[in-house]
């Protein structure tokens, strides 16, 4: 199994604190993510167990449910979402960039082997890169309105 990585980033014309607050506010995530995300549900657990974000994602011909354990390894800068049912890890990073912000999404997971893995390595990064572009555009629009 090969590790698959997807990266997207964008400059957003809003202060880093406001952009990060929008990403970290999981209660409002469903209001700004693209239509590919549905059934977005937040579950707050005991303090030591953290927060879980559930959603259904459809990209191209693929559809999958995710159950993401959300943590802040670097509070105020990084938000990590780790799927509890697979090796997928999605990391949001926000950095000040002049009067705006530089926002990146990095995702990695262990891909399948064989012919299925070939197709996954070939097509999944393209689909996710496009989706993450839409997600960053939606985030930019959301923070400009708030």
C-alpha cells in the first residue's frame, strides 16, 4: 500500500484568526462546505475524548461516510481531522499572510494495492484537489460575509 497525499492552498483576504475560527467552529461547518458534503453532524464527547465530525462525501462516482476525530495539535493554527474508520488524515493549517491568510489542506491515507490502488492513486487526488479548491472558495466567501 502506498501513501496518497493531496494538498491544496489558497490565500484568503481575511485575518488568520477569523479564518481559523471559521474552520474550527464545527457547529457551522455545514453552512459553508460545498454540496459534496452532506449529513454533516457534530458530536461532542467528554473533554478527554474530543469532538467527532460525521459527514457523507460524494466525489465523482465515489461516496463514503466519514467519522472524523477532530483535534488541535497547534491551537490557533492547525486543525486535524482523523477518520476513525480508515487511515485518512485531513489537516487544516492557517498562517498570517500580510493582512490576509494562507490556508492549506493536506490529506494523506494508505491507498489500496493492486488495480484498485492504481485507480485510487490516479483519480482520487484529482477529485480531492478540485473539491478542496471549492472548499477553500466557500471558506473565503463565508469569512467575507461574517
